C-alpha cells in the first residue's frame, strides 16, 4: 500500500495550478443521466472519486470518456440500479437517485458509504422526492423508488442546509411537471456551478447563488459544454501549505470569492492573500496567530477546510478553538497531529489548539480525505521525517499532490 514520505522544514515557493473542483464534478457527471445528448465537461481532475462515479454511470449505461482534461458523457440509460459494491466507496453516489427517477421513473440505489466522518443521513433527499410524488421504501440496504408518470413540482423547505439534498432535488426538479421551490437551499459555489450547467442544458432555474431556487420543469434537457469551476478546497489547502511553511505560492486559477470565510480566517492568522490576474498569491512573512473558527454552511468556514486549518493553528502563537458543526466525527486527525507534537484537546464539538514552536516528524495514519492532507501539511512544517500511511484517501480528492508540492520545493515522495 502506498505511503507518503516527507522531510519537513522547507519554505515552499512557486506556483500551483488549481484543478477542477471534485465536489462540483461529481453532480455535474450525474447530469449525464438527464439527457440523451452528449454532455462535455472541461477542467476535470484525475481523482479516484471521479473514477468511481464514472464506474457507477457505466453501470447505468452512460459512458464517461476522458479526452485530456475534458470528459465526454453520453449513452442511454439501460439499468436503474446503483449497486452496493460501487456506492459503498462514495457518498456522492446517492446523487443518481433523483436523476434516475426524473428520467426513467424508477431507481434502486444502495445506501451510500464514503469517509467515516459522520452519519450524514439521506432523509432530506428521500423526503423531498416523496413530496415530488415518488414512492420510496428501504429494503436490504437499498432505497427503492418509483414514480407513476413524471415527478411533480413541489415547494420543499429544508429544515437544515444540505448540499447533497439540494443537488439531488435540483436535478430531479429540472424534469418534473410544474414548478419546484427549494427553500433554505445550500449556496455553495459548486451548486451554482451545477445550476449553470443545467441552464446550459435547457433547464429553467432562478435564484442561482441564493438559498431559494425556483425551477420550472421542462420536458427534456439537451447536451451542453461546461467548464468546471476551480477547486476552492484545494486552493485553501495549498494556501495553508504556504502559510505553515512560511513560504509564498501563486495558486493559479483560484478565486477569492469562492473561499468564503476561509479567506478571512487566514488573513486574521497573519497570512497575506491577494488576488491577481493569474489567481491568488499567498505568503506568510511573519508569525502566525491563533484564530477561532466554527464550520458552517457556505459562505461560512468550510468543514472541508477544518483539518487543514487545525494543522496550521498547531504551530501558531497562542491558542485557538476549532468548532465543528457539520460532521460529528471529524476530529480523527487530532491524535495523529498530537503524535507529531501538537497540543490539541477535544471537548465535544470543539478542539482547543495550543500552538507549539515546532512539530516533529512521525509515523501517522490517514483516516479520511481532509485528515490525510492535514497530515501532509503538518509533515511539510515538521522537523525530521514524516511517513503518512493509508494515503488512498488523499487520492480521492487531491490530484498529483506530491508533484504539485515538490515543484514548489517540498521534499516529498510516494513510496
């Protein structure tokens, strides 16, 4: 099994091209189920999760063919079952549910798997589809759903913000009869990107970028050509890499607006971030300061940046408190960071981080996608050698992480 070896202590300098967003690409690939015509997606990263989604779409009869950085999706739906063997690898597999119901009136989808960072129930997906006329039952670990005729428009109020449920119901609503209103919808940039692609395919959607989406169903969607937005989580991660090593990196293609509250927290911590015509320039010239953060739905501080920011706070002056409100099991990186000399204590949903002068290299183990990259960041700053085990998590969401960091001067290799 692959491991990553890092010899820390080098200030990073150079430029990193930010790849297309994983969390946008997954629902965009599912859009291939919504049309008989060809959907072309540009700026597609080479990631394990996208390969899993391509495998799932092939199961349904949709071929996903890469041509350089473009992914061509096309075919006819031949099967409405999403099997456990594929779905267990990734929670985003649940997104095929709404699209299949909208196109062929039935779906059988395994209850999903993915990172072990919390329960993340699919109740909101199912309740919303039931409001749109679907009949749903759970049997032997599968969601069985069907609808007589077409889905019907409905007014759906989410009791709390859910990215996945917003995406699932948005796609389903595009081919439903009548008007659907999604209230308290998620506002993440990836959802706006999904809406833009659907509009390019002929969907009628108002309120893009707000928490109230109004969708007028259409009889059919057509093909389109859509560029995927840059990955804000990858950009935030490499911004932390520049900060934790005291270096300077240009993040090509990154956009300040997409980062939401992460930008503000980095600035408060003493990191300099400026927008240029090439992307974002990130550098740290002086010391880091402890900053309190709480994860919240966008534009709040992204839960997918919590582990990386905690690694940064581990070497900041003073104390900071990191509070996780989205996923209940998302502090599994804390024991591993503490093995490297960090001083972090977890109290319920909050972690108290007392900054230390330096971290020390150690053998550590990745437990989920974002935890694994937080250990990479810690290894870049640590004295001595760090070995990170179980890095297959990393490959799910970061493209060529060793090559990108090595090009900026990091001593890092896959072994």
